[in-house]
C-alpha cells in the first residue's frame, strides 16, 4: 500500500454515492494500479484500501483516476514498485508513463 492524498475531488459521477466519494485533502492508500489502453491517453486507475468502489453501487466505475492524487517524494519509489507489481508493464513502459504523467508531489 502506498499513501497518497486526494488533490482533486471534482466531477463526481452521479453513479457514485456520496458515501463512497473521497474528499480533497483526505489521505488514503493505493493497493492496485491499472492501465486502460482503450481509454484516451491510457488513463491510469487505482484501487483504494479505504474507499473501494463496489460495482453494485458504483458501476460502471470500479477504479479511481490516479491523477486525482498527489504523493510525497518519499513515497514515489513505493508507488513505482506498486505499479510494477500491479501491471504487466515493463520498466521502459513505466518510465514512459511517469514521463507522460504529471506527478503532483505534496
């Protein structure tokens, strides 16, 4: 698990009930990172330990958009390791994603 902080709680989909939505400034832990090559820009998603998105309540949303979260510089290496463990991407792919993604540090 990697600790992150919510930096963007805007644009909540109507399908997600308020009790499942994360608020700006809330600290949570990422447990899994996904990559969606079929979505524009290969959007990265993640699962959160504290706020899972159950399909029976939140469908079609089952992952959080990774860009909603900021990470401290000391947790960046742990996030990169989690990405490696969570996906079939290799080191070159991960470096490319990191370069393309604006990582917001807090």
